[in-house]
């Protein structure tokens, strides 16, 4: 989490980073997008210490990005599915993953690929213009203050 | 920066977060995408402590995300333009900003908007399929291991 001094910041990137800027959070969300739901699934997937995972999952639940749902009684055990707000992080996660594919390439090629379910095409993150409906390149975008 | 134990991780999201996962780095890149280049520009824009800004700029230069270019002699002063690798973060920055617009809305509406230069249309981040060429929604995407 960013420091409290950020909380009033009038910028939705800063606000997003308050929520998911903590180093482990996006990796937990990535594993969840890959279908991991249970505590031991995350520890196996991420090599994260159990105490850190416990605190990050609690925080992600508190923030509304994951739910905590019992899947077993005696002893009670929980799983952590993503909420719609959590699944909505897919675009940002894929954008960062593909930035890594392009700019920090591994010799053996990328290990994972985003695929269109059913069609199996490769999914790319694109910038599109809502007015001319064209695909837009990064250098054609200006982020402007609108109020 | 993530801990060193991450460095061998075979995941380009983890590798991207090694590079830009530090809480201030994406905010500095965001300001740079808005046109800020100089030290005092960043401090005015971000309310970041000068010693933290100094270390983050040095790190972003070391990582190849920014350049350090003198713009004045006596005393020598530097500015920090983004490299192509840094400008390529625009998509991820806009994706996170728009996730915040949707999921952490401010009562008075979003303060900034990504616009298509020249056309002035609103730029959105979209997922597109390279095979069927359609726009894809988050729930239609599977991230699959390919090796």
C-alpha cells in the first residue's frame, strides 16, 4: 500500500496503485486469473511465505478484489475467487505481462500467452479510439486533465 | 523492486513488476507520459521527497526506462525523457488508470482522460484477438502456459 499521504490524490492511477500497487498483490491476482483459488494453490504457484499470503489475501478481500468463501466444513476451509472488480484487472495484468514480453524478453520466449477462449487466437492489449474507432499507438495518446 | 528471490521467476508479469513494481515508479512514468521531464517538474507533480525521486530516477535510467540528458551547462542540469521502452508503458498505465476510473470512481468523475491526438476521441484499452480480430472481454481470456 502506498503511504496515507496519497489517499487524497486526485489521480486514478495513484488510487489504483494504492489498491494493487503492493508488490505481491498483482501476482496473487494473476494466479487467481489463471484459476488458482485456494491457499495452498497460491503458495505452490507463487513461492510466497504463508504469513505474507495471509495478510495479502485479507487485504484483497477487504478491498473487494477477492471474496472469501468456505468450501469445506470440519475443518472449515476457504477459497478466494475474484470478484468482478478483481477479474476486471485482467486487462492491466495482460498489458504489464505483454510489456515484459516485449521489453524484458526471455531467451526461450514468453512462458505464457493470453488466448481467446474457444477461438484460441492470441489476445493482445490494444489502445482504441472511441471516436474514429481506429487502433491507436502509444505515441498518439495524450493524457489530459479534464477538470 | 521485488526481492531477489524473484529474479529467476519464469513469468513476464513478475519480471515487469521487478522493474516497475516499486510504488513510485509507475507514477513517475505517468508524469513523464504527461510531458514532465525535469526534476522540479516531478517534485511539483508528485509531491515526492527529493531523495526518493533521485533514487527512483537513477533506477529508471539504469533499467532503460528513462534517459538522463543534460539540457544546461554551468551548472549542469539534466532532464529525463522516456525511452521507447518507457513510452511503451503507456498501455499498462492507461489500463490501470481506467481500472481505477471504473472501480474506484471519484464523485466528481475522473480527473484525466486519455485522448487520441488530433482526433480528440477518448482512448480505451481493449483486448483484441489476433485470429478472429474481435474485441475480447476479460472473461473470454485464458492465460495459458505455452512451454
